[in-house]
C-alpha cells in the first residue's frame, strides 16, 4: 500500500515516526526531536490489512516525518540477505506470518525506515533513556503474553543471522511442578512455563489477581532466574532489566535476584553476590515506542547514532 505524499529527503525534518507493532495492539506516533509525542494512535492487532491501514492512514496525515522506526513482535526475519527481510516469520498469530511489515510501512510513508524486534528496541530505549543508562552492556527481558530477551553490547543489539529467542530455552522443572506448559512449539520451555498465559493456566487466575501469593511469585522467579543464569554465563551483562505485564510487577525483581543467587551457586566472578544485577525497567509501556523513535532518529542525517535495524 502506498499513498501520494511526497518523500522527505533525509534530515529535512526532525519529526520522527515510530511504530510499536504488538501482538495485541499497534501503537503509532509522531515525535519531536526531544522524543516528545506530538500525536499517536493505538489500534487493535486484527488482520494485517485492517491494522496496517489504520497505521498508514495515521502517517498519511503526518507527512512531515523524516524517518520511521518500527519495533515489532516476533518472530521477525532480520537476516538482511533474505528476500523476506523485515517480514513476520511463522507465528501463531493468525494471518500475520509472511507479512512484509518493513516494506509495507516504508512504501506507505515514503521515508527511510528501519526495523528491530520490540525487545531489541526496548533494550536500546532503556539503555539510552531508562534504567540501563551508564552501563556498557545490558539485557532486557519482557514477560507478558510471551517472553522475549534482548542483549545490548556497547549499546548495540546482539544478533546473529536471527534475533535471539531465549524465551524458548529449556528449563529445569522445579521439584513437584507437574504443569505441562503452554508453548505451542515446545510445551515446557521458559515461555511455556512462565509467560502470562502460563501463569493463568497454571493457577486458574489472571496474574493481576495473584498478588500476595508467595507460592506463585517464588515459582515464577525460579524459572526466570534460570534465564538470568544463562544470560550471566553467556554475556555477563552489567545489568539485567525485567519489564512487561508480568515482568514489571512490584517485588518480582528482588525475588528473581534471590533465586538467581541460588542458581548461580557461587560460580561467577562478578555476579555471584551482585544484588544490584537485576532491576525493573524504568520506561514501562513506553519502552518499545521510544526504542522505535530512537531507531528512526538514527536514520536522520543529523544523528550521530548508528543503531542497526
């Protein structure tokens, strides 16, 4: 889909376009050079045609943006050698597999555009603007409908041919836990055992209604601490931040820190006794959108940043 507005040469405007493409809702915004939101919309994630039309119609009325950043749910094809680069990979989200998200939005807005996973973009935002400021390397974990993780090294997302998918790592079952898991691909991987839907299926109640249940949150923390153990031994980040509808819940980070201390078993040069390693993200629900805006900013000729999309 395209529209008729004229393309803006890079750097002729400081207005930024940002899209946070989520499995439940899309958020599109125009931001100024100070990353202040000028205007925004939220639309439910229904079919690709209806959802993307709402987003492109929004930007059609804001044709002065100079660049567009997209933070997308995954799995996302990030291999630049692939003909499907910037498209949604096979996903349980009905109708979205194969959607050429980057091409569609770049063509519709007629401005330079780049794409990252939502977790990568949120990690960059926390590093630049939030709880990751001042650290060379951070890991960012979102726990909600799914579990995603992003790792920044010297401020840049770590990525191989594909983006990392640590939410699907295997976990060791906690003694006595017979829950079969919810992941449609692996059953009892981390996401299958500790995501929001897994919590609800396991306990028969929404995460929001389970506050004060120590047995719930200690078990959740144990599984998430196994991810922290992997991150610590694989990347040794300076800071590990949790966010998302489940991950940002009050008092969860300290529980994860306690469980991590146990899982590391004293085997770590720097982190075995580091009680400040784990924290909650500071940007909350704005992390993904701010990351998309920073990605757009990196495309402007006046920007010194070189974040990779």
